[in-house]
C-alpha cells in the first residue's frame, strides 16, 4: 500500500512522540479504547475509528473533525489497549499537534498556550509572584535564588499549586507539614516555569521543550538531592519526559515522599476523625505512573478515618476532566457534551456515602468543588487534598 | 498590495507598574514589555488581507526588549519582511515614534498602513493620526473589517452605541484597527523557532527622536484614595443605633 505523504509524516510524528509509537500498526480494532474513553460516545472519531480512518488514508477527515479536543489525555484508552499502543501520548497528542501547527486551536486553549509561552504559566500570572503563596509561612520557605545554599529536597510546586487561590491553601498545608517534619527544602519561586506536560499533551510539543529547557536550566543552578512535587503532571514530565531532553533528577510525588515517612508522621496525627473518606486517583499519578498505595496509606494513617473506594478506582479511575488541555477547554467541552466529567466523579463519591472526597492533584480541588455545587445532594461533600487532611489531623 | 503594519511594545499590565524616581514616568527597569493588543490585531488583519488577495506584509517595530520575538512571531504567521528601528525608545512619546515610523514607512511606499487604533500608554494621542499627518495620507480609526477593492479599501468603522459605518477609502491610506476580522491566531513555538532560522530582521536607524508637539508630563502617580469607608462595628443593636445616628447626622431621617 502506498502511504500518502501526509500520512507518512504523521506516522513519523507519532513515532517521535513516543518510543512505542509504531505499535499503532498493531491495532486489532477491538474498540476497547473507544468504549472506555469518557468522552468517546461524543466523538465523531473515537480512538479506534481514528486508527481506522488513518488506515483508510482519510487523515484529512480526522483533521476536519474537532473530536480530538474532547480528549482529556486520561490514559484510559492506553491502559485498556490489548495491543499496548501508547494511544494517549502518541496518536492523540500527535493529532492535536497537527492541529496546533496548523493554527487550528480552540480559543480557550490558545490563551493558556500563549500565557505559558509568555509568563511560564497557563494562568497568565506574573512569574515574579510565583512564590507569593508562601508569604505568611513560618519558618520561611526558602526560595533557592535568594537562599543560595544547598537543600536536601527541591519542591517543584507547579502552576495551579502556586497561583490558584483554592489550591494555594493546599500548598501552604504541605509547606507546614514539611516544616513540622523538619525537612530541609526549598522552592524555585520565580525561577520555576510550568512543567509543560499538559501543554505537550494538548499538542504543543515545542512549547513543552521550551518550558522543560527553562526548568532544566533552573535545576542546574542549584544544589539539592531530590525533587518532590505537588503536581502529578509535573511528576510525569520530570520522571518520564525530561530525561529524553537530558534533564534527569530523582523525583517523587509528595504522597510518596510522605508515605516513606509514615513512622515519623503517625505519632503526629493526634486528632481523631470520624470521617468516611473516598480517594480519587489522579490520572497522572495512578494510571500513568502506577502510584496507587502511598496516597491511600496516608489517608488510612489518620486515626478514625475509614476509606471507601468509588466504583471506578485504581487503574480504572475516572478523569476529573482537567488533563491534556481539558483544564483549558471547559467551555468548548461543555458546548459539545453538556456534561462534566468532574460531576460524574462527584456522583460516584456520593454513592460511597463519603463525607470527604480526597485528592492529590492541584487540578482537582477546584474542579470537584465546582462540580459539588451543581450535583444534586453534593452540597455536604467536602473536597480536600491529602495534605490538608494530614495537617488537620496534626492540629497545627 | 504592499501592506505595512506598525507594532509598538507597551508595558505589560500583568506586572505591577512603578513610577520612576523623578515622578513623571514609569520605571522602565521594572516594566516588562508586550505587543500592544490592538497592534496584534493589526498584524492579524494584514495577514488575513494577504491570504485573501496576495501581496506582501512588512512589520515594523521600534527596538525594545521583546521586539525580535514580536517580529519573528509575525513572520511565523506569514509576514514577509521584518524591520526594527534602532534607537533609544525607552521613554519616547507617540510624536517621536510617529516621526521615526514615518521615515521608514515612506521609504517602503506602501499601499496600506495598519496600526492598532490605540495603546494604553498613548499619552499624547494615538499613533495613526500623527503618522497620517506626517505621510499626508487619509486616516480612519476604529476599523473592524477591511477588504481591498482595486485602488480603494472598503472598511467597517465602529461608532459608540453599536453603530457601524461602511466607507470607501482611497489608497494609500492608514487604518487604526480596533479588531481584526478573526482573533489573532496562535503560532506554535516550533514555528516561531523555524521563522527565527529562515527570516531575518532588517535594522534601520531612527535619525532623530523628536518629541516636539507632545504633552509634557508634570507628575505621574498611582491613584490616591481621597477618603475611606467607615466600618461600623458592634452588636446588631449597637450597629443599628450608630447607623440611625449617621442617618440623622446626614439629615436623611
């Protein structure tokens, strides 16, 4: 079969996006991916049909449809694929990239990408204010550029944890916990740029490389033993993508870091709670990187707490709707779907009769809190980051 | 069709602005510059005209931090020629800027000059009319659509109250763009990087930055509060009593 020029260059892009990209040719057309995709039922071309169209030399049809912008890069299709095709980072990101290069980007997403280019964060905030969340923390949070001394742990805070007013309270909670544990840590502050992972999965690979390069240079300026991060997207980028660009550092999600210190933490958790807690696995911590147990171990360590699992949990967890550019496509996706993935998840949390929906990703607190406002019967459901639950149990 | 677009850089309001020690200008050492939003629309309109009817688009920007990025981004969108005017533009007014632009633009002999209708740092009038006077060309501002029709352009001009006018303008002419017909497009970082390799920026010297005719700034300052709200505190009964007292004092009851 003669592969059209456009198709060949597209296959090259898929190969470039991921090491196992050529597995795309092994598709069985079983349809698992389209069935498990949370927005598959709304797409003119869900993943398996995308592959069928590629094989039928109808790539142009794919580019005309805007199905791809419903993809929230949640890795559900990738996890369900019996042929182990890296659909999320390969096919899906590459089709988005094709559209980004053609300048065919929904407006909301365009703003986030432009802001990331200009300010190093998708929210369009001043880079100088990146550490403002830490202003009232004592002892003072060390900003590496000012402190000018080595630290044990470099905390990569991330965009939403730095700037989003709701998530800042989570960020402050973790800072207080680290202080209480006596961890020698510092942050990059204005030297930190967006990790770029969601921009990459939204198809802006050049922007991802630019941001990774800036962070790589910032890491190189300072001395530390390891990185921890509040943001599973930053975790995924620094763990799996930055090394391909020659930027290699040991990294842990904060839940892994704290779970390793449970012996020290447990005696500090003095306040008993009668709460029933359910835990939402963030896509980029759980499904994409296999970190399922440390967050649960932290929740279970709080005296009196019971942990209830939602219908979808672990590898089968449901996306909050924020990944792969979804955070910046809420209006677009609402117009297409008239449903929100976050509301679906909140309904599952209600089914467990939980008092608290616990999260471990900075995208999720605001998304689920908003959803709880619109889902019937969810007014009493509290959405809390695990760091907030731990701090409350410590009573400090 | 030879189209020229002027791009001016202005302080980015994402950063807090500070006044310099003399108290009559912004402290440029803290300001971060960004393309004037209306000029971004002017660039988009220029590219749209080229895509529809052919011709070439030249972008001219005064030398400032970020000017190269603005020019290369425009090239990635489809601009053909990039010119940077060299000189110290850190504290020039629009009269001086218009004179610098006029010299470069007249050498290009354009059919159409597009500029943003305004900028938030226009303290001595908008750039377009000043330039039109120097180049002896007609000027129309608040333009939100342009189509080329032989040696004329048909434009839509916005008026307050939602009114629109359609006008024919004889070329060459200068238009102050209020909004391009499409929102300014996104260009991928890789395309801007490619443009940096494939296109080049011509540099021309600003012969004389003459600010004559502009207003002189006596004092520049942050908004100053002239009075403050009074907070009434206490129990509901006490607050009510105090409120009644205030009403009586003001002669309301």
